[in-house]
């Protein structure tokens, strides 16, 4: 009790408002808002995202984007065999997009192109 987090996005699921934050070690976390305070209404990268987690390994070179969608800016390219650990998914442009937080703390999205989890 009494600890503070600084969250960077929210998701409404299972009757709760879930707050997303990145720990000092770079890990992505979700915590349910159990307070009586009303969260700010804002657009965040988690809008429409389903909270789920897992690992995804690329089988070919793949673009990593700033948002879920084919028209989003490409931030980096992953090589075949690289693995990301995702914390959510979103449907857009005919793909399931996997969300993860980069080591530098940036929100990133990659299209799921194979069945490797």
C-alpha cells in the first residue's frame, strides 16, 4: 500500500481499468486500478489492445513499427531468429500486431507472420 507507479497507458478489461507501466529493469507490467479515482480520458497506444503475453521469434526479416498498422513508421528491422516478448495484441490491416516495449522504453509493434509463440 502507498507505492506509486507512473503509467503510460490504460486498457479496460474484465471490469477493471488496467494501467501499463515499464519497470526500472525495462519489464512491461499491468496493474488493475482499484482506487476510486477516475482515470484521465486520453488516447494511448493500448487503445483496443488485448492484454496477453508471450514470446515471438521471427522466421524472416521483419519491420518493427511505432504503432499497429502498415502505414506506421518503421523504427527498426528484426533479423530472422530474433525474439521479442510481447504484452498485448491488436488487430489492424489484416494482421495480429504484437506490442512490446523496447529496451529504451519505446512502445513497438510487430505483425505476427508465423505461428511461433
